[in-house]
C-alpha cells in the first residue's frame, strides 16, 4: 500500500510538482508570486497556465472544466463547460483560455444572496483562487477539471464562503506580522493559519435509507424509538471495523489521496454506525476546499458500497451526534507555529502574547464564534450531554493555566509544570514522557498542545465561517496590541504588562472543568459569559455595531454583506424546519396512521374471532393494547393537525419573525407529534411498521 499511496498521492491535482513540470520557468515564477504575495496576475501568464492546465487535464481524460465555488448554501456548486471549440472545417478543437481560467459568469441568481441581488440582476462572477490548486474529478459525467474560485456579485459583494475566508487570512497575516516584527523577526513576511478539521459521519444501509423519507428530505430521522441497545456498552468507539465499512474507508482514502488530501486518521466513533476521518492540517483555505471534497467523496463512495453517508449533526435522537473539530493555529512563512509553547512556556513571551490575544478575542466575540457554528442541525447537539455546551469557554490545561495564574497573582511566571515519565507498570512496555496536560473533551475551545480545537462546529458545515471568525477576531486583538506596543520605548516591559493585563481581564473565559455539568452553566452565568441556546438567537450577533465595526475594520465583510448573511441564516433556518415539519406531516398521514389503523383493526378482529371461537375467553391483552394504541393514534392525529396549521401560519411570515416562529411554535409542535408516534412504534407489530427502525439502521450494517 505504501508504494501505491505514494504513486497515487495528488495525481488528480495540478499541484506544485505538476506546475514545475509543465509550466515555463518564467510563468511558474510569476504565478508563485501571485499565490504567495498576492501580486497581480498578468493575463499573459494566465493564458499560459490555462493552456498547460488544459493539456494536463485532457491527457487525464477530461472533457469539461468547471469553476468550483462555495455559495452560502454551505455546499459546493459548479457549472460545467466543455473544452470544445468549433473550427471552420466543421470539427472541434479543445480550448481553454486564460480568460476562462480567471473569470466565470454563472447565472447564479438562484443562490442565496440575502437580498444582495434581485433575480433580474443575475450577474455573479466566479474568480480563480490561485491559492487553492485545480483538480480533476471523475464521476458518471466523465472527468472534469475543477478550478477553485471565489464567487461575488456584479457590485463586488461576496456571495460565497471563500471570499471572506481569504480576506480574513490576509487580515490575520498583516496583524501577526506586525507583532512578529516587534519581536525582531524581520525574516517573517506572512503568517497563515493552519487548519485540520476532524470529520464525523454516520453510515447506514442505502436500501434502508431509501425507505425513510425523513432521512431523504431532512437528513435526520424525525421519528424513531430507541432500540434496546444504544451506545451504552461503548463497544463501538475505536472498535475494529466491519468489513463493509473497512472497504468503504479504503476506497475513501484512495479517492482523497488522489486529490492530494492528506487523509490520515480513521476510526469508529462513540455512536454505533458513526465514524471519523481526520486529514493532516493544511492552510485554512485549502483545508476548507479539502473538507468540502471529503464530504462529497464520502457520499459518493458510500453509494458505491450500498451505503449512505449521513453528515447531519444529529441523525438519530438519543444517539451521539456528529461534529467537526476545527483545529486551528498560526504559522509563519518560515515554518514556525506561533502557538507552540515549547518546553517552558513561562519563558516564551511571544507565545504568551499570542495566547493572550486568542483568549481576549474569544472572550470579546464569543457570540460570533457561537454563530459561526450554527446550523439548524447543530441546535440538537450544542448543549446536549455529548457535544460542547453552547457556552464558549477556553480550556488551557494544567500547565498553561498554572503559568497564567502565576502571571496574574505575582506578575511573573517563574516555572512551567512538566509532564514527567509515564510508567504503566509492565517492564516490557517502554517508559515514555507524558504530556504536561491531560485532555478535556467537554470544552468547546480547547488548547491541545500547539493548536486550539474549536469543537462546536457541526458535521455538515463548511469550516469557512468558523475560521473566518477566528482569524478576524484574533487579527483584531493583535492589531490593538501592535498599536500599543509599537509606541513603547521599553518593549520588554510593555509586552510583559500587556500579557498580564490581558490575561487578568479575560481570565473569565478560561474554564478547565467539566463543561457538561449544570454547575458550569450557573458559574458561566455568574461570570457573565453568554449562553446562546439556538441558531436563531445567535444570528443577531452578526449585525451588532460591534460586529460591523470589527469586520469592516479588517475588510472581511462589509456591513451590507453582514446584513445579507443574517437574512440568509434566518431563511436557511426557516426552510429547514419547514421541510422537516412537512416531512413529518407526510409520514404521519401516509405511513404511520394507516399502519396503526391496520394494527388496531387486526386487534379488533382478533378480539371478535377469539370471542366467537371461545365465548368468555380472556381477550384483555388485545383489549388493553387496542385501547392504548387508539388513544395514541388520536393524540398523534391531533398533533399532526396542530402542526399543519402552524406550518400554514409560518408561511405568511418572513425573515427573523418567521425564523422565531419556526423555533418557538413549529419546532415544539414537531416534538408533540413525534412523542406518540415513537411510543406507537414500540407497540405496533414489527411487520406492520412502515419504516426501518433505529435498531435496523444502526446495528444492521
Ligand atoms: P487530537 O485531536 O487527538 O490531538 P491529532 O493530533 O491527530 O488529534 O490532530 C487532530 C487534527 O489537528 C488533525 O487534523 C491534525 O492534522 C490537526 N493539527 C495538528 N497540529 C495542528 C496545527 N498546528 N494546526 C492546525 N491543525 C493541527
Ligand atoms: Mg480532536
């Protein structure tokens, strides 16, 4: 495999090696300058690159190219054009110009724009993102050359998730470089953020999936009683892989490797049928593209194996949901990780300053981080006893917490706790040095050695937004810090005071205890930390004066873009709940009610025929079952009626008001309907139940 892996790795990517091989030296150097320093791209260079890209793609079987972009739906979009161009003699040649590489104009008026564009002003542009390499994708349509692009409106507003991310990366770089210059690092010209997203997902049998409308339309089960066995035996986590799953993972890895994605870790997760894949980290922009590709590949490969991949945050109630741990750090162009504390963090002033900056950023803008992890599906997860709470706090671990305490209490940190040796008590197992700090799985924002791990992000989400927020809020603090430090005559003293002041002022955000406990909710309230329980309540944070000032200062979002994004969020929430409610109504009326009627009829017939056969026979079991089921059926019928009328009401509202109505009225009514149906599932004869159960879906793969 190792040999094969190195052979196939990146073969579908127009990467560094391919560029060196295929581009004239001058073109390559010019393109690199654009990629690395953001220098303007000469159209003549684009022409040469386009031609080389086309030749490479055609040799690999490509017939089409597409500008691949990430509209605000959270998934990717593309419009395919073929390379063919007619010639005067009635034949065709394969062509691809620099212009076609640089700019596309999809009539993309149907993508969410939050009022930024009316449908009659449909112009939208895709623009080549030179920092993320083009790649080939093969599916039933053949091989397509995919060019990662940014997507914006005629008036220049970003209509996608990538443009703000790229802007935030620039903002972070500018401010971090200012700080590093003060520390004497003249050699550093840029700082990038590296991101490693761990992706959780479920796999279910495709044939069973196709029997559940809720999974098809909503991506999650809207009904379903718990099976006798859930995840309580904890026998799935890191358990050995079933053959079918192993075959899926093998193929998924190969697909990823071909696309140059460093798929590295794979294992079973806590819930039955739940798994995880983690790639090795990359620059935020590329990590975002790769994560989108990983999700696409998961779906595609699952299909080939008769499986369906569920990326929803909470496909099954009562069973662990799926998240996406966003590991984030800052790295200089000279390769130094700014969040690496070294062995003695108390002496590492530069590290402590960056650490303090992150603490302050997270404390100042917890609401924005919370929002950046908000999709309707994640509301089922955040704050439940499985995922990080909806309250943002930072876990630092024993070693760093101790350094900060020393700083706050005595004004000086004199020592760093060390990990010591680990001895498991068996001579044949070698001793090793353990980490200075244990882990905390309950923290939403945890320092894990040389990076922060933002654990709130939902499994179906693009990681663009969380990282856009992180980059911007940290850039903002660094910018203030640089303003202050650039003025001082005594840098050493000023930096020391600034670290002490910052960590003292923001120590409330540090929490090393159990984030799942009720005490923490109370303690957090006492500390004044926001506890934003739902997506709808999180959306307003996007358009506060504070948020507009922050994002416009660093040119990440304009005020117009922020307002449009708030609108898009409300709309996305409403649409999701609307689909879910309608699916529930449909399933109840067409599947569950008829099935229960069949069952009660069967019971009634049984009572009658038993009584006829043996007058005076005991039919109390059938009778009580008949009574219970009938009562539940009536309850369900009332609930479905109520839900129907609420959905109708909701249709007349719009924007924030509509979203609030969906959350406060429609959503609870869905729970009212689910409850009796789930009980009925446990009473009605298995053969009559019209959809596969949790047991069927989770354990029979
Ligand atoms: P754990 O969460 O168990 O510490 P890993 O060390 O495997 O797991 O890392 C999880 C993810 O974090 C991986 O995608 C990994 O590449 C990524 N990662 C590791 N170091 C960094 C870093 N400095 N910056 C960003 N991501 C990182
Ligand atoms: Mg992790």
